[in-house]
C-alpha cells in the first residue's frame, strides 16, 4: 500500500500550517496591490450536491456537463457554477457554460462548504508586500449565491526584513477547509461572523487540532482519526495513526489514509468491515450527495503493471445502507505506454494523486 502523496483542499489536506509565518506587524493599508476582487455568480442555480468530476476538458455535474478546457488544476462547485484554477488564475464557469477570469490568486488552493454556499481561496495577488514585492498570502471567503465577500485576512505589513518568497518556499499558510461559519487557515479557526481567531492546539501525538474542526461537516463527511487494522476500524485517537471520513449520519466510516484504498466501509459503532458493491476492488471517496448517498471513483489496480498500477477508473454513486454502487460515468482507462499522455481527471477539491 502506498500513502497518499498529495491532497489539497477540504478532503485530506495536510494541516501543518505556518502561524505567523510572515512575521506580520500592525494592521496597515500600505503596499496594497489593489482592491479585493468580486466573486462572480451565474444567472441560474444547479444541483451542486450532484456527483462531480472533471475529465478531458469537461466538468460533469450529475447529468449536466460544461466545457472548461485543458489545464484545470482544481475545482469546486458553487451554487451557480464552478470555481476553478488554471495556472494560478481563479476562473468561474456558470451552469450555462460561460467562463470568465476572476483573479490571478497565485495558487491552486480552494475549499467549499458542505452545502456549497461558501467558497474560500488563498490569494497572493494583492495586499501588503515585503521589500522584494512579494504579497502576503491571504484567505478570501465568499457567498457563492450572491458573490458577497464574507471574510478576507486583514492587511498586515510583513515584519521589516521579511522575505516572504523564501518563507513560503519552506512552509506556507494553507487553507484547510471552510463552512458556513468558519474558515480553517494558517493554524487558526477564523469566525466568518466577526473575524475572531482561535489558534490550533496539539494532541498527544503532536498533530494540530483546529477548534470546531471535528464538528464541521465537509463535502466528504466528518474528518476523523482512526485506529485499528485489518478488517476493523474505529473512530478515535489521533490522525497520526489513521485518517477517515465519517458519514453525515455518523453511521459509517471510510478509511482514506492510504492509496490505493480497498473498496470497503466500516460500521462506526462496531468497527466491522463491509464490502462496497463496486466495479473493482478499490475506491476513492469523492463526497456525499445527501445523508444516504455518496460517490467516488472505483479503481482497477494492478500492482504488477510495469508502467502504472492504476489501470482504469469510473465514477460511481453508492447507497449508504446497501453499499451498492452504480456507475455514472464512462470507464477511463490508463494507457499502457509510458510515453502516452494520461487522461486528465479530477474530483472536487482534489489534485491528481498519481
């Protein structure tokens, strides 16, 4: 089994953040790179809770599809369309398929609330700069229904002599998730109502614990630590020993701490394993469409393949009670040749894992 190499955003984010990394001083408006951008919204709403995936230039949202083109690094769904990043530029495509550029934010690091009403992004395109012209990294949070900004990191000038590019190259503030009430950013839980910050604490294993994080429902469920091995998993303990996703009704757990992940789930009360009735023996969780239904990617793995162990994948939607899974997308096969280009594929809030 291989541990996951990189997971960005709500689901599986590495939450080792850099509190006070920039050595910020007093609140100031000097050195600003311009006014905060406005988040665009579309004319009509769509079902943002539907299974969503991007493949070969097309974003699929349930039975709908919109063309985004190549070069999509990450996407999340809003109430009226998709917010996505291409080469550090935040873009918006409405449910009708109309695309516009929003801002050059500098990074691909997006998060969305479980109900898709709130979206957050990091932004290094404006705000105070150090003496070398590098902007302080901020987090900006918006209402996807209206486009209204709900929160932005206050402008704070870097400490004298700070080299932000060097500091961020070593360890940078990261966006760990967002809800309708809070954003988890830069080693603090921030209230969207009043901007107050609660710093992280650490558990007995030295893992950061964000106030309110355990009680927050994300698009892929509650984020929990796991213990157990073999055919048994229990919720509890530090995420240092295992990471999982607890269903919205808190009845079922999926272990997401390793890849490839077996196509199984665990009863949250007993810890017993149950098999998913999926096309293949491996499964990566995408998210929850409601309390009774989740979706993800069924994966065919060949550990002995000389080029790529991932041979094929297909988006499926699964019933919580029966764990029966139904394909909702075409089979995407991996080329046999190392010289062939691998088909582009993304789930919401994720980067390509392999």
